[in-house]
C-alpha cells in the first residue's frame, strides 16, 4: 500500500511551497485538516519530547453508499529532502547580480529543478467507522456530505526541522490515502512546518582554540550563554589568553603591555548533504559503512558581520586602573553580543542526531523518475546545517613609563585572524516546557474511541 500511495503523490514535486493537493476518483474526495506548525522540544542534557499531531481526515461524498467498500485510510509523515548543485547556486547568484543592470526581462529564465528524495518517518492506519453517520460533520450542495475522522499522528523526536538553505531544504508532509471499492486510489497531502525548540537551561557552551604559531595570543575560549540566547541575540564572551601580557624593555624606565583593541567577526552558515546506507546495502566489495555517512556536497555562505571596538588589558596594564579587572593573570575577558538582522532568514540548526537510525525510504522508482537521481536509490540522503563565528582579534603593544605609568608609544601587532567557533542559533521553548522533560512518566493524551471490531463472515 505505501508504494501505491506515493506513486500517485510524488510524481510532481513542487520546488518551493507544498500546498494541499487533492486527487479525486469519482465523487469521493479525501482531505486533511492539520495544524500549520508543530513543535518538538529538546533539552541540553539530551532529553527530547514531542506531542502527537492532532488532525482529521475529511471524506466527502454525495451519497453515503459511495463510501461503502472504501478501504482503511493510510496516514503517513513523510520527509522530503531537496538538493541543488553548487553550479546552480553560482548561476543564480550571478543572475541576481545582473538583474539590477537589465532594463527589461523579456527573455524567459531557465531554472533547474532540485533533486528530491523522500522517506517515511511514521505511518498509521485509520479504521473507517462502521456507521459513517456518527462521523458526519456537515453538508453542502457543492461538496455533499462531509465526514471527519480524527486521529493523533505520533511524531518522532529525532527528525529534522523544516529548513531551507541555498544548497538544500527539508519539508515534511502529512499524506493520506485510501482505496475505493473499484480499486482506485484517492490521495491528499499537506505540508506542516516542524520547529525544533530548545528548552532553556544547561551549562554555558564553550569552545577553545589554540594559536600554536603566535607569540602574542596563546588561546581563545568562546562562551555562549545558552540560558539567555535567543533567535535574535547571542550573548558571547571571548576569553583571550596572552603569551606575555607585560614585559620590561631595554630601558629601565619603561615597560610594555599587550592590549586587545577590538574584535571583528563574521557569521557563516554551512550546509552539508550526506548519503547514509543501511546494513542491507553494505558489502565488503563496495567499502561502505553504516555508521559513517558519506558527504556528497557542502556550501558555506557569509550571513552578516560586525565588530566590537574598545580597549582591554590585564591587571598589569596601567590603562585598566579605572576598569574592573580580575586577579593578575594572562587572560582578558571581552563580553559582547551579536544581534541578528531581522530581515535575515536563518536556517534552523540540523545535525546528524536529527535523523532516525532506521529510515524507511520510498523505493518506488516510478515515483521519482523525473526528479530523483540514481545515486539516491542506493542510500538515504540527509542534510545538516551549522552556524560558525569567525573571529579576528586585533592587538597592540603599548609602552608605558615605569614611574608615571603614562602611555609612551603604541605599536600594532599582528591580528589573530580567522579563528572558527561553532555557535548555536535556535528557537527557544516557552517557559515551563522544561518540566515536561523532567517528568518520570510521559504525559497522557485523550484517547480516541475504539473503532468497532471487525467480524469475519459467518462468525
């Protein structure tokens, strides 16, 4: 049955948004009523939680007799991955730059449809009520009698959120299908936005980078406050460890101190597309590994940039006497905040942990004869999205008088450039969601009335 379902719905995959599409056989119509978005929740300790999707299947017919013999309705949650090539990305960028210089755009633009693949994440079967009148919710002369069958669709917590980048995008569909008494298949689908929300809490996130060839900076530790980070603001702290914060000069009346004059940073977004193979596809001859996805493509783009100017030094620096400093050591702490532009459409963070270990790909070759390449039939395609902060540290060497502590000379030092740190730009969960993850037992949901039993003929 699943192969029949997707043969009818995936032959023509749209390239952008996925509206609800109805396939009609005879006078029976099949529709879906689902929410536009669904949230999944994650904690920093690895716990996760997702409520089922509360939705309904709508059956419309002019006469109730037309629904007799209709098979059970199959409902599926489907993940669709769309990918393009770097050549196509560059072509679009060049076209975007040229379009402002063109006076007219009468010539048609040739676009390349992205390669698409799909896999089933969850599937359930809805038993049609024996007495359809109990499910009747309305009537109209144009549509006929409308019957509604509610259901709860479980949502795995290890699924990627809905996201889109230049290289790839993920979309999630809810698909419903049923077979009539004549053998015809009626199908409908509708996309749903899945949002991955992080529960506030947990320790700050730290990453350290060492400068092995520098004689000015020993290492830099970047700390992100996960408690106060939001989708629009990222509070960060750069802890800079100096090799020699202060040293004497050839003159006994002077000494030198290293100071930080500013930070320059750039935020980048990297998308990677992998192919993951199952155990049944692995053999000693092909050298494939089930545990190691193979990277097929990657693309990195700079989203925005900024700078933090000022003057920071250690306790040995005379210019720090009016500023709060810690005990005398070789470190400098610089708190700063990154504000994400409102007009910037950031992709959601996606990592390999967002995918279930045993996917159920759709293997019907006829369903993807026009949009899926041959390599995707060998394994499951997955994508990851990460954001990184590239940091430049600007330093100077200041000379002071030993007696009066006045500034005598200042010499710029080499800038510690292009240090890369991962940062996390996530959607925050509402306050109080953390208590759900801490419960020892899962929450209870209202159960649907049990379907009538099925009796064998003659029993």
